[in-house]
């Protein structure tokens, strides 16, 4: 099967590309950086630039599934300019992809898209399922709702849509984990916020396996991409302390101080979201990393 990936050179896309190649897929990918275009056995790069309405249509030849991961990182400082980029890199890029498929002959049957658990409201004890009506009223909630709405338009083209609301992705060298590990290794690690806020996380391996599962099983609908065992911030820091054999010398950093330092962006570390993985498990997916301890030992040992 031939798959097209947007965002293929990013944190998730690069790992997914390698995994799909190992499973025998042919991978086409599109990038705005011409220097990242490669042409190898079953791995072919093509240029696109949604802002300039540029798309090398050869990228679509023989493609049955598009994995749509393109989007500017939300870890950037939340300035007005960066917020606009976070929105446009998702919403406008998805609209451009939709219009391209609408106006060009293609064989695409499925879109597997990225979304985020940031759509869910901050809560200490409420468990969010995919049909949760408790929606975040801040920037992240607005961003994800716009993002998902654009992706669901592909259904108008008789293309099935599978969206993954992704939690905190754990990987050794990228994402949130290195940012948590670094201060602990340097003896200034601390619990952030109240410490009782819950993080719904997923090992990057499970995320890419889940995406391939969605392709091979032709899943459709919205799924939470999180481990079945979320963890509180304080317990996460304690697990890291134990694995890294480092003491936690700094006092807890209160939420009000994080708000002063990070502004609105502090929700990335202080918001609590207990998110259920029941739906994806009921579809038949089996997690490789169920609990945080096993995931951290795999990544840090």
C-alpha cells in the first residue's frame, strides 16, 4: 500500500515513516523544505507549500491513505504571531489538502489525522471519552475544534476520516520528556503546579503502531491516543527521580508563578486531563506500554 504523509520529517512523522517502511508500505511525503526532498526505495519526497498553493501532484499517484500530521509546534512561545502560525499551519494546510483532493483525480480512501487532547476541559476527576462535552474554553480548545472540523470535511469527498486526539508523547530525544529530565539531571527539577494534575501520555512507539493499526484496520472516527494509565504530575516527577537516581531538591513551583513565567501557555503543564483509551482498545489495539514505569525504563535505561 502507498501512503502519503504530511509532516513526515517531524517528531512523529519521521518515526511513522520508518515504521511503515519496515512494514512494507511505500511512503510518499510532502515538505515545504526542498532540501528535505529525498528519493529512495519506497520513500519519495515531494514539494508542497499550502501558503503558496503549491503541490506536486505526483505525490498523490497511487496513494490510498493520507496521514495528515502537518502543524507548527504548540511548544513555541504563545505570542500572537505564533498562535496564528499554529492555527494556519493546521487549518489552512488542511483546507488546501481538501481542495487539492476535491479538484484532482485521486485514489485516496482514508485520512488519518492528528488532533490533541487539548480539546478537553481541565478537570481533576472527570474522565474524558471521545464524546465528552466538556470542551476547553481557551486557545487549545479553539485550535483543536477548528483543526478537527477541517479534517472532517474530507468525508464530503467519500473519504473516511480517523482522528487521533494525542496526549503527551514520550520519546527519548524529542517532545516533553527531555524537558522534564534535563532539570532533574541538573538538580533543579521540581513538581510543577499542584502536583495532582493528571497527564494523559503515550509512548511514541504506541502512537505510531496505533496509526498503522488505523490504516490496516481502516478505522474511522475519533480516538484518544493515550495510555490506559494516566499519571499525576507529582508521581511522574517521582518516577523520573527514581529512574535517574537524582534527588528532588527544589520546592514545588506553584501555579501562579508558572502563570507569571509562561502566561497562558502554563496550561501545557498545569492542566489536568484524565483521558480514556477504552475506544481504541475496544477496536482491537493492544498497547505495548501500559504504565509509565515501563515506558520510562524503555526510554531512559
